C-alpha cells in the first residue's frame, strides 16, 4: 500500500484537460490516480514460478532465526491466550455479557488469524518467490485472510463503540 501511494505521489502530473464539474479536492485525487495508472498497471502482477527483478537478496541467518522465533512465539501465545479467553467466558455464567461476547468474537477472530495467517506466511517466506500451494489455494486463502483480519478490526470498532 505504501509503495502504491509513493508511486501516486511520484507520478502525479497535471491533466491537460480541466474539468469544471468536479470539486477541487476531487480534481487533485483524479489527476493523481489518472496519471499514476500506467505505472500501477505495469507493476501489478501475481506471484508466479518465475523470479522477478524485485527478488530480495539472501537475508542474514540471524534475521531468519529471529523471524521464525517471532512467528512461533506469536502463534503459541495467540492460540493459548485466545483459547483461554473463550473458555473462561463460556464456562462462567456471570461472564456472559454483551461486552464479553464481543471479546469472544475478537478472540475467535484473532485465533483464526493465528491459525490461518501465520502458518501460510511461514510457508510463503520459506518458498518465496514461488507459491507452492496452487492457484486454487491462492484464490481462497488471500481473501479469507483479508476477511479474518478485517473481522478482527471491525470487532475492535464495535467494542470501542459499545464502551
């Protein structure tokens, strides 16, 4: 997303034709998006079996060890912590309130993020730039990961609104 915004800012050029039927802020946004469109289209691609020019060089071994350690720690803590939150609220009748049900929803969303996102991120990190799980899994997994993380964020919004 950041690289997309940078390319928008870098490639912004004024339009040759001025339109009077739109507001000034809309005009700036349209100019920026319109002028950046060729670079967006040219750089938009999917991960394939070929290695592109953007392939990063090898990382130091200590950085790989640190990343795998962090993946493991976040996975284990997330699974244990979110499971405990669900169990406590499910087993204690006085804990079954509206706010706590929102916390259960958040715990389930975060548990799903841990179980669905982290393992596949590790697989992608190990096999980069190849996607070893096939095109069907790619088409299923990425929208599902996006939905789960969006659900987690939406639950945080609902909790803050409830308070």
